[in-house]
C-alpha cells in the first residue's frame, strides 16, 4: 500500500475527516502525563492484540483503517462472535500514538472452537505450524508498509521506535513497534524449542489460555506442570518475559515462585472488578 502520512490519513478516511474537522490533529503531541517533559516521547503501549489471528482467520488487513474494515465486513458478517468489531488499523495506531503493541501468536485448541471457519489444533505439531505462520504474518505486515510497522527484536529496536515519537521528530517517520508474544504455549512443542521461537522474534510467553500442556488456565484450573517449569527455565535463560494473564490461580502462584525473570499480566484486571476465571463461562 502507499505510505500513510498524516495528510493522506486525514484525506482518505472518514475517521481522519472527523479528526480534521476537530482541528486537523490526529492526536496531541502530549497528554497530561507528559506535560512539562517537552523532549520526552509519549507512546501508548497496547500489551495484547491477536492481530495475526485475525489476519489468518478473518482476512483482516491492518494496513487499512478500522473504519474501512468495518465497512468491508459489514453488519451481516458473523465477525462479532469470532473476532469482535474491528477497532484497530495502522491509521488508528498512528493517530492514537499506539507506538508499541504486543502482537500475539494464538491458536485455538480444537475442543474450544466455536466456529468452523477458524484454525484449530489437535496436536502440538499443528499448533506449532499455525503459530509459526502467525510469526510469518507479522513479518509480512511489516514488509507491506515499508518501515511504518517495525518488528522489535532488541532493546535497541524498542528505543528506535520510541524515538520516532519524540515531539521534535518528523511525524512522517513515526513507527509502530510489534513486540511478539504468545498466548497459550502449546505451539512450543517442547521446552527445548523456546530458543528457536526466540530466534524467530518471540519475546513474551503466556503458558496458559485455557489449560495447556504447561499449566492451568481460564476456567480450567490446574498446576504448573513439569513441562511448564522446564519452559520457564528456558525462558529465563533467554531473558524472556512471562505473561501470567489467563493463568489459573495455582499456576499463577507457582509460576511467581519459580520464574527468575520479568513477569507481566498483559490483559488482566483486579478480580473485584472483573472476576474472569472465577466466574462461570458465558462466552469463550
Ligand atoms: Zn486473552
């Protein structure tokens, strides 16, 4: 696609037109948090998005605006149940200063599939193959937009992305950095394979979604397994981040005791506000 600039965004999209009507600025250079720090880049970090899942299963093109995708998908297509209404696209990331995104590798276990039109896995080999295709999809996305989406492999890559958001940087040079993460570690066929995934760019692993071979998950309680402990050891040796969103209570606490590295919960809330795994399932 052609390279997006603030001007073409404002001209080509309805969202851009609306923003233009509000004064022509897709997003402020700073928000209240950054006031007084004129030289400090401000970016929003979106810690979890199933982008490749939606690319491969629903044909979504994230170089389009969310507005365009909604217009293409239309109200009658059953995306609401499988994927939700599209809220993401490169123009919106640029306008919203969403400079860093944890983009997931996620594959659906066959026993939890709610649709015949999504990829599922029954074996670790199948999960592995589709997980690798999702990493391919991120490489293709970065390739398609010529530098506006950058794959983050190193701290240097992250710094370079954030620098493009400095107030004095050229807005045309802004980049969206994708930090690749995994939700549900079954695509990793055995713990010794973690290094191969790291080589492909994976930097964050969440062992659980529902229960996996590595530990208990949402609505499917259980412990961190022997495989799970071995997985964490491999991750720690490589300096990877451990994502404990979706971990069951037991797996969560055991992983905190076991893991010798950086831990995050990428998409979780206090149980008092969002009961999650302790509530009866009403949706997937
Ligand atoms: Zn999730």
